[in-house]
C-alpha cells in the first residue's frame, strides 16, 4: 500500500525546470506544460488508477480525486484521505479508524503529488516518442527516464497538445508491474476553504491519532 501511494506521488502535478533532456522537442512541450500549470491557483483532478501485473495476472482499477496548490494537496485514494499543507502530512484511514501524522520529507520519493501529472525536475531525461491523434485530438507521447536508481525505469506521459496538459502517466517498474494514472476530469482554480490543506483530528473523534513527527 505504502509503495503504491508513493508511486502515485511520484506522479501527479507542478512542473519544475528541465535539464539535460534527450531532445529539444520534448523540452519545449514540457516547458509549455509547466508554464500553463503555473497560471492556475490550484487544480482539481478526478483520476483512474490501473495496476497491471502480467506475470501474476493482476489488473486492478481504482478511482481517486485530488486538489493541489503548489506543494499542498488534498487526496482521496484507496479509501484514504491524505492531506498536506506542504510541511505536514495527515493520513486518515477510516477502516482502521486511525489518523497518522508525518513531516513532509524532502527526498525525491517522498509523498508529493506534484511530481507526475504536472511535475518533473532535472532528475529526469526526456524524449518525445511520437505524436498521435485520437478522435480528432492531438497528443504528444513523452518518455521520462530517471537519472538515479529507482524502482521504476521509465515514466510515459500523454500530453494534450493544444491544452499543454498531461492527461495520462504510466510508471514502468523494474519488476514488470505497470501503474497507470488517467485523468478523467480536470478543473482549475476551484473555490476551496483556507483550511482545505489541513486535517483536524477533532472532526474524527473515533480515530486514534498516531503522531510520528
């Protein structure tokens, strides 16, 4: 469970600068995605997660939603609510009636949704693979390769060409398991309360609070 959510986190949303890319075309596209992303005060995504393990004949599909603003997020996924104000992460598990509180880690694999459907930094090399057209809409397919050793060897993203928005990301693990995140709905600049990126344990009186800070 922890690994799956961490992989999701390497995956969803705020772009940083790109360096040492494989080709200028992918850099130009991703720079425009980054620029477009920065025009939003926040972003709301509804997505489908698909895990495919061909060796063990497993094909799981789940739905989730997330609202992001910079390094802050409010995520509902795998029957958990995970909220962060950029410094602290609260994870509420209703099945276990538990709220776990952690400090946000600074390392690259830490839980930070800003890294895949919108966010990639200089730790990746990128390459434009092809441009395709589906139902009259053009998409650019770009592969991202981590420079340092990771549990995955490639991330493939599908960018909606005219909108400069990532609509799908696939993580290819070294154990031949694939994790796909497909955006079903995207809404920028949604109205949210000031407390949206924090979680108040008092609202869940039956939950045990485990503070690991």
